[in-house]
């Protein structure tokens, strides 16, 4: 797995119970990277997986390489301003 600086910064702000939920979501993505929704247009590079983190809907933006087991963790956050922030590069 590779994580961006933006994702790493978001990860540092999480509490232990939030990290547990995130770890479970990442394990699901490693097992099946196609779970997330493929975006279109200028965000075509992005897949978004929606999951509950401490009873709050959270979006995990990622991409992956099919021929290798490499998951790129790009961005993490609530729905509010998620796509706007992705377009701006974090």
C-alpha cells in the first residue's frame, strides 16, 4: 500500500476506534479493490469506497494497479467538500 501525504495527515488525526474502522475498510479493499465506485470525467483516476467510521459515513478515495497488489490511498474524509478537495489536489 502507498499513501499520499494528504491521506497520511488525515490518518494522524484519527482516534483509535476510527483507525479500527478504517483498517477494516482497507482490508476489504485489499481483498476486493473493485468495491469502490469508479468516478468519471476529471476524477476518472479515482475510486471511492463509502463506509461507516464510528457511525459516520466516510469516503475513502483510492486507486490501484490490477497487475500488482498496490493500493494507493489518496484521500479520506466526510462527504462535505470531498470531491472539491480531490480536484484541488488535497
